[in-house]
RNA sequence: GGGGGCGUAGCUCAGUUGGAUAGAGCAUCAGCCUUCUAAGCUGAGGGUCACAGGUUCGAUUCCUGUCGCCCCUACCA
């Protein structure tokens, strides 16, 4: 609702600028620093002052007279040097909300792809992966909420070095056959992803001490790529089972996918070969005949470096990017270019798809395969915009991918390729100590310590979730000793997920999270449970109200303009209503900024305002019937908006807390 | 060396694209549970927005420089 008024006011002002001053300018409205200044502030007179060479105050006055009778606006005043402060007609505004006159969200044309999670399928997921998945999933929810059509992809690098290293570990270190590994998986009480976590670290350490054993990796990679033999069989077993484990972990957080594109199909279906031919034909890459990259196909650095400095000393350095190695194999970036081309429907090829699994909701996840399938699948790919949720350390590789598109003259798609980057999750030194990780004196002084899958250094996602549930359960059991255990468990799980998702979202994308157990396990202050608690309190008001045998009023009849006018003369009630009505605008702004954290912040602020209201006003005990209706409606409206924000954040409301 | 990011309260972080008196949470201290359950609420203290210039009506925000921290700069991803 707020957004509508904002847009209409801005449009009207732009019209006036054109007619009065013959200026075409974008007008933006802002929130006044203090609520006593009004509901909306227009600083446009300042911008115009320079162009028109007139005092801003004068311009503001002139514009204000033109807006005097704007529908929905109660009054305008000029403040400071030339702000136009707008006060809304509170009763009219509230009335429109009571009668649900908000414009419906319109679905936009075209499809967006959001690719996220993308965990190497060779070990258990850790907290860094959680940040990726929660960020990506929340962004998907934001976009869907605002009418965008989204396809969620989780790319599976099932033929890469990381899988190969675990396979090599099973085969060469553990001397285990595919059959033995499979029976390990089928056997009781073994967490295969945890077992691989350790094996991966062990194999990496072994490589370090025995340089000659690196030949295992090459042998394994070749076998996996060829797709035949015991090593390839092990590769399939490891990757498939770990993918299943990752999907399970992510589902605990309410994260689902539409399709799992796999690297094996990019290779087997000749996606790379097609892209390679294109790149060669358009001269985007060339065959290097000298220097350190001799024998490789490389992309010149001029293609992806915006500034091409090359100082005197470094002139000899070759910072071109190798796309095809001298042994003829393609790098990840090469495969990623092919994949990116497919996402936009530019490759002229498609995968085959097979059902991977179905979520309890009935939503299906599909996986790519290299063979035609009898059962038809939905169509995937062919998007107009692509968001790749990938950590910022890979920005260089992402630049190369986009440069690849550009070199092929797909400029529109290059512009529509977004690296949705975020900083890593590291560990606070305190948490390292708690986990028994030994730190050097240097590391202890650092603000954070980087996690390393290769070293097995990190916090596993499921361990963290379990720990959160355990912590929440202690509180729930204490507060609700009479409730059935299964129900308490369900509540604790919702609280744990709320805490975790909020924790991963409260930081903006480019801030490094120094993960700290104490902070992550906190359920007080700016946390998910705080928001959930506000929603539970709102729900409790209705629960108690109905329990006492009262019936809900018909708001449209009870809340006449006069009742609304009297009610919202109260500043705190009006401020709460106004804030709640900004939910859609907050989500839209968060999309524009690419910051899921903004939605989290909004949810927290609204919860905070509601908690204030909850403390200050008695809803059920209000003796005056029409005022009680007003308070009930306000509670309902705020609750709806908090729940809407929570849904976008992937946070549920427990039945009690 | 080159590219990118960051520096805001004791700690962890926001800051709506250049606007009005810079905000939260945690921690500390002082209060509030017979109430729609306190995972909550109220209040207090805490700031040279790293530093120095510049741009202009106005700078935490933009530009330049300095200092400090981080990431990237593989025929790994």
C-alpha cells in the first residue's frame, strides 16, 4: 500500500517537473529522519536548486502547492531548507487496508534462474555452504513473492577433483571396492557424508606427504570422465549419495530445488565440445604456442580485465586464463561457460532429465542425464536473467565466464549474468578454541580463521542444526512441560531453523561472517526467534480472544472512517500500521539492492514495534468495542505482514514458544 | 606488483544510493512478571564514522592520497 502511494506521488512530481520547469528527472522519496516530520519526505528541491538557480525552499513551496489536493495526502509542509514533508490521510489509508484495496502482485514475463548451493558432492555440508544456500533460497523467495518466475538450480560438480580425491581415498588408501562402499552406506548408523568428510581430509594430508600419490588423482579423474571401471563406479556412488545427503540437510532448512544440472552431462552430451567450437570459431580463445601456457587454449586477459595496466616489470607475465589444459582436458571455467550458455538457451542443446526425488509437498527435483527418458519432464533453462550465488573469492572466475559470453557476442546475456557474490563464513578464534582446533599465535590475533574442507577444518551444517535444536528444546521443555514430546520437538526445530536462517541473513553479503557458537546459538535480541516470538504473541491474542467465547468482528463494518480516524490519531498506533504496510516495499527494495539482509532487518523492526505495542496496549481487555475492533484488526494486519516477511525469510511460526 | 573488498559504540553489525539530531543487537548498570506467558518491555552510559585533503548549499556516503586488515591474482574449483 505504501509503495503505491510512493509511486503515484513520485510520478505526479515528475509530471510537474516536466510541466513547470521543463525538466526530466527521477524523483525519489525517502523516509523522514524523525517520524514527527511526517510520513514521507521529498528532497527533490535540493537537486533542482542548482539547475534552476533558485533557492530550494522556493521550489519546494511551488511544488507543494501543486500537490495540495493529491488523493491520500492530508497535508504538506516545507521544512528545513527545502524538504517537502508529506502527511498521509490516516483514516483513508487505514480504510484502504481494511478493505484490502492493495494492488495485486503482477507476474512478470520471462524466467530467472537462481543457481545456488553447488556443493562439491564429496563430503558433508558446512556452515559456509549454509550461507550460500540460505542466501540463494531467500533471494528466490523474495523474487517469487514479488511475481518473478524462478527456476532454482543446484549445480553438481560430480566429475571434479574433490570427488576424485575421495574416490582415490576409498580405492587407494582404504582399498575398498564399490560394493564395500555401498554396503557401508546401506549399513546401520553410518553417516556417509561425515565419513567422506574425514576421508577427504585424510587423503589430502596423504597427498601432501607423498607427492607421488598425486598420480592417483589423475588416474581417478580420467576414469570418472571416461565413465567406466571401478573408479568411475565409486565416483557415482560417492557423488549420488552425498548429493542426497546435501538435499536432506538443506530440506531441514526448507530449501528445495527444481533441477540438478550435473557436470557429467555437460561432458557426455558434448556441451563443452559445442561451446569449445563456438569459442574457437569466434576467436574468443586461442592456442598458445609459447611461454608457460604453451599447448593450452587460453582466453587473453584483455577479454576480462577492464583495465589493462601491465607495468614494465609485469609485462612479461602472462595472466591469460587457461580454458583447455595442455593435456586436452577442460577447466571448470570452460565447463561453466558451456553451462552458462545453456542457461540462456544459447547452446542449441538440452539435457535429458530424470526424476531425482519428490518433496513431501509434491514438488519434484529433476536431475540431468545423458540418455533419453520415457517420462516427460518440465523444460529447464532458457532464462532471461541468471543469478549465480557463488562466494566472492570466485569473482575472477565469474568474470571470465561473462567475458566468454561477451566474446561470443552475447552481450545482452552477459549483462544479464549476475554474480550474486557473498563473503565467506570463517570461524572466530574463540570458536576454534572451543572446538579444540589448535591455532598458531598469529591465527589467535586474527579476526577470524578460514574454514578448510581439505583440512577437515569447519563446522558441519547438520551438527550446527542439531546443536540449535538441542538448545531450543531445553527452553521449550521448561516452558511447556505438559505438551507432547513430539510437538515440543517440532517447535524446537522451527525455532532452530529460524535462528539459523536469520543468523545467515542478518549480515549483508559483503561482510565476512566470523562464525561464533555463542552468537549463533543466541535466541535473544536481533534473532530469528525474536521475530517468531512476536508472531506467536500476535497469534496468542486471537487464540485467547476466541477461547473466551468472543467472535471476531466484521472489520469492514466495525471500522468506519470515524473509528479509524479516532484510532489512528494515536501516534504509536499509526506508526505501527505505517511500518507494517511497508512490507512489500521493503522486499522490493531488498530485491533492487540484492540484499536479503534488508528483509531480515525489516522483519526484526516490525517485530520490535509489535512487541512494544503488545506491551503497551491490552487488546482483549479493551472495554470500548469499536476500539477493540481497531486493535484486533491492527494486530491481525501486523501479524499478516510479519508472517509474510517470515515466509520470505524461510522462517515458520511455531504454535507456541 | 596488479585487481577487488573492508575500516562506524567495548564486541558484532545496519545506515534506503549525497540530506534533517549517525542507529540496532550483544555486553555492562538500574528497573518491570497475579496481565494477550519475561525468548519480552523501559531507562542509563558508551562515537574524532581509520587519518589527511578535495568536490558543494550539505559528505559516514562521491574523488585523491596515507595507514591498517582481508580475498583473488593455478594447466584446483
